[in-house]
C-alpha cells in the first residue's frame, strides 16, 4: 500500500496599488504592455525601489499563518530565461525569507486538520505568455508584461498533506485566510491566486520521501483536487509496475484530465541564486510587526468555532458563514434583532445565497438590512405571513431594500386569522365537497388534507393554516350535520 505526500506552494497577488519595485499600476484589466516602465522591464540603468505597502501586507499574511517574522530578510535574483521574464531573472527571496515556521489549522467533517508553513516570502510576478486569441496563435506566442513586477506573497507548506481532498481543502482554507487578512482578493479566475503542488508517493510506514513531481499553476480548488488525485494514481501504478517516477515539472490538462510534462524539474543550483545587488537587506522593526499584529481580524476557523458554539449551528453551516466576515456579521445582526438563529440560518443559506448565486451579485451590494430580514422572520414566526408569501416579500427586499411591513401592506399578503372570516372559507369548502366530508367521518383521515387545500384555495392562500386546520377539525368532529 502506498500513501501520498503532498506539499503546496501558493502564490497570491498582494492588494497594492503599484508594483513591488516600481510605480506602475497593478490593474488587472488594461491594454497589453500598457502598465510597464524601465524598472519592471529590466532596462539598463533602472533601479528597483521596494514597495512598503507590499512589505506590510507580506507581514500581515505571515502573521495570519502564525509565522515568525525574520528581523532581517534578503532579496535574491532567481536566474532563468523565459519570454515572460524580461530581466532574465526574478527578484524573490531565497535563503533568508520574510517569515518562517507557521501553521494553518482547520476542522473538516469533525476532524482537526493542520499543515506546517515552512516559509512566507515576497517576490515579483512574471509577465504572461499568450498562446491563444490571435489569427497566428498556432505558431506565434505573444507576451504581455503588465503583470511583470506585480507583488506576490508565496506560502510554502511542509509535505504534510496525504490526499488530494486534503490538499484542495488546504488551498481553500489558505485562500480564506489571505482574503480575510485583506492582503489578497483571492481571485482564481484572474490569476491573482495560484497553486503549485509537489506530489510523491511512498509505502506506508516508510520515512523516506519518494521522487516528486510539481504540478504548476493550478487556479481552482477542483483542479487542485483532480490533478493531485490523477498524479497520485499515476505514480502509484508506475511504481507497482516496476517503473520509476522521474522528477519533473507538470501542467494539468483539464480537457483530457491528465498531467502533462513541461520540463525536467529544476533544483536551486540551476537557478544560480545570489543576493540582489540593487536592494539592501529588508529590516523589519518590532514596532512594525506589532502594528500589523494589532490589526489582525478574527480568522475564519476561529469564527467557525465561535459561531458553532454560540448559536448551535452545524459545522457545515458555521463554516459557510465563517468563510465571509461580512456574511457572518450579517447573520449575527439578524439574530441580534430578534430572529432565531436556526431561522436566520435557513433564510441566509436558502433564499439569500440562492439569489446571490443566481444574480452573480456581491453580498455587500445587497440593499436589504439585517433588521429587515429579522422583521420578516418574526412576521412568519408570529403567523402574520406564510412562508410562501414571505419568499415573495424577501425578493422585493433583496432587490430594493424596502421594509417588509410596507411590502406586506402594499401586496396584501398578510394571513387572515379572524375565525369568523376563516369560517366562511371552511363553509364553502364543506358545501362543495360533501363526499370528502363523508370520507373523513368514515375514518379516512386523508380527506382532511383535501378539504384544507380547498379551503385554502377559497381564501386565495391568505388563511392562517393553523387557524384553518383547527376550525375545520372542530367542524368535522362536531356531532350532527356540518
């Protein structure tokens, strides 16, 4: 039997206005090669100047992951030649990174999970090679250098993960942490968050690591899971057949669901790292670290545990809320306005998240207030509204932010609980369905549902179901003719 040994390298674009070593904007949408200058293009005589905001965000990311910040770190040149690297080297950090020795922990299906963080360091991004989109793309590659020099934080985990599912969840948890810390937008589609996976297999109980492959540039949780699962299966089958795993850099072909070799795997010697001569060592004062630490938010895993214990939510429901600080705060405000936690959770994960998914709208742009949703929930609890009518009211609130009472009055949706009025609808139902009445009195209790439905139809859906059901039973169970 074999087990997988997996480590991740996550590259996250930092939320700075300008690049890591120059003043060029980091805007994602721009004309190709319109956000460049002599510094990020590596033209002779241009000198880099470190972006202080990127350093602060790197410190925040490292603290979020429980790392120790090194008081002195050093930038280095990573030398390799590729069309999207205009300088012929990448400025990164190597043997003296920004931070080391962290830990990311989470709970999944009731089990505690954790992975060690080996290091967190700053580096600049490369440009983008474009192989599609032109009439001559079959034999021409175009390069856009807008991303060249964009600030990244790289997070390197220890090889502590043992399955593709665990690796995908680790990536998901790490993304949530970086987004919560306010250092990355976590946008997988636009490439501001990418994952490289180092994968090997070994026999259970064997302390030695097997030969590893690296799967590059995975930009979705699904791709991380599928690519690693495929690679583990491929390596295991190869070894069991007497073959040997070759150390290589791979890419994931999502159309064929296979990993494809890009090149043989490089080691550090091939990159010829040496200290960046144009940048002094980065010295981080204790006061700077303390200032960033003081601004750290509540982390998703801590929030999940608090929501679960404080409001009696399930692990899945608490995790759903904890993934978004704004959504979690909204839930707590709804409960604080007098709604029950179970009802608040049902409306949020039902109607609210469904409509957000259907419209593609960001939660933060929904005009509905927490107080309004709490009032709507109370209208249902107090039997002023039926659930179906409440959903109609919710749709208006979602779109306009209007107060629920105003919507109920304007659309005449309130339930009728007056026994005298409800009795008229019951009379009509009984008069038109004598056969169902007889069946009920013969012991066929299913006829009751038919009569309730008919009376409700008579009311146009406005009858209070509890009042209607009680009065109808009384009429049917009374002695004599009805």
